[in-house]
C-alpha cells in the first residue's frame, strides 16, 4: 500500500512538473505552433496507420481467445465484438491515471464474453510482456551510439527472457480444468499462462506488426512537427516515448513521462530539449485524441454483447 501511494505521488509530481514547464514562459505558444504544422494529409495518414495498428491489436486478442468465444453470427461479428473491447480498453488505458484503465480488460471480457477474470488477467500480463519485449528489442536495435557488438547480445537477452515464459508454462503441463479446480495458485497460474502462450507464433507476429506500424505513425508525426536534419530523430522520439510507457512509474495518463522519454532520446541526436518536449507533447495529444475517438466509435458503432 505504501509503495502504491509512493508511486502515485511520484506520478503526480512528474505530471505537475511537466505542466509547470509548459506554462512557464508561455511555452503553450511553441506547442501550438508545432501543432499547427500538421496538415490534413499527414493527420489522415497517421490516423490510418493507427487504425491499422488497432486492427492488429484486435486480431491478436481474437487469436488469443479463438477457442473460447463463439459468435453464432459468424467470424466477422466475433472479431468486431472483440475489437470493441480492444478499443474501449485502449482508450481507458490512455486517459485514466496510474494505468487504472487496464482493469477494464478483464471486466469487459467477463461481461461481454463470459471469460474468467483470472484467465483475462493472465492473458493481459502476457500481452503486455510481448509488448515490452518488442519495444525493448526495437530500442536495442536503434539505440544511438550502441555498437553492433552491444546490440546483438542485448537483443539475444531480450529474446531469451521472453522465450523463457512459454517454456516455463509448457513444462509439466497440466490440464487447465484440473489445475484451476484442484491445484495451488502456482498450478493455476501455470495452467492459465500455458493457455495464453499456446499460440506464440501468431501472437508475436501481430505484436510485431502492431508496434512497427504504430512507431512508423508516431515517427511520421514527429517528423512533421520537429526541426531535425537527422532523419533518425523522429524514430528515436517514438521509441523513447513508448519505452517510457512501459516504465513502472508513469505520469498521470502518461503525461510527463511520455514527453520526457521522447525528448531524452531525441536529445542524443542534438535536438534541443525544449523542442523535443514540445514535439512530444503534440504527439501525445494526437495519440490521446485518436485513442479517444477510436474508443468512442467502438462503444457507439461496433457490436457488443448478444442481446438477451
């Protein structure tokens, strides 16, 4: 409890510090000028790439629960119902403080599809582990100044660590019903994690595709709003922002840590810190707007649970 309170206190301090920086010296003007640089073509292109990213996230969830969710109206409706959960969950994660929006995932799956809360939580943990693995791997691949002799071992360590999870889950495999009904907590975790990691290949492909498309979209947007002669700066900014999003300490709704992560990596290529923070704030605003728009669209338009 004390640790949670401490982390939340730090998160609030980070966000207040970021807000103070923006207000100081009328820096809102600089942020507004960068936001005005985004033309309609770039905005539409970025939005389409984010839509593709969202679609791949939905496909990943659909693959995860393909044996447990049946829709009498066919696979398309089933996918759209799962996509609805994915987009609403994503919107809540982006805007609610302290990543409390993550709690929506098991709740939505339980209410909409009858998926057990334990099963959904373990699945979410594995999905987040996959996300972290891909982002860390891409960071190791593009980290500024890191020699090839350092990149390859770093990527190898990340891959081995990620592979250890499904390997552990598959050892001494027990039927899920037996483990959940009669086993210890470790047995239940073991069985549920084995189920989540069973379709490793397709899950990893969707994860890699999602993050590749998302980082391209974010780098594109940063290239529009940032003044940089080095074409690698926007990509580093996108990676830095997403690396910050997997840290155990987050600003409120990511506000502050997201911008700091992006600006810090762009600073390694000599982009001034102020310019990096302003550009990252613009990126964050667009990401939040797209997440909210997609979540609202899903809640209003996409099919939900079957009527009673």
